[in-house]
C-alpha cells in the first residue's frame, strides 16, 4: 500500500460522519482505565509477595517456623494422650505415692 493510498484512506475515514458519544462515555473510559490499573497493581503485589517468599532466606525461615510449631503441637498432643491413657487405665495406682497399696502401707505412717 503506497503512501497515497494510505492518505486517501485516512481522508475518507475523516470525512465519514462520527456518531455523538453519550455524556458518560468519558467517565466509563476513566473507570475502565482505573479498574485495569487496580487489577495490575493487585497482580503485581501478589507477584512481589510470591517472589519474596520464594527467596531462599525467607523459605528457610518459614520452614523453621513451621517445623517449630509442628513440633510443639506434636509434643502437646503426646502429653495429652499419655495423660488420658493413664487416667482411663487408672495407672496412677502404681506410683510411689499411692498409700493404699500393701507395699506402701508399711513405709508410710498415717
């Protein structure tokens, strides 16, 4: 396409009638631009957060925190289950402080 053909096409499109735009057209355009900027900003925030989290320093720190929390919860669960098992099986009678056992009646004075 030569430059004269391009110029003819531009002149022809300029000569065509342009319809009137509604009064809210400009507001709608600006609203669309702002919403796209907000979406881009939101996506860039998430991308930055993920990038920071994937750095080795942060990944190691997060792994250590998760490991410490899981160990502490595991220890609490084991302690609670042992206490429950002792209470259900009445294993407290075998302790040295149990005064009702025949072997401890002789050693404790009332």
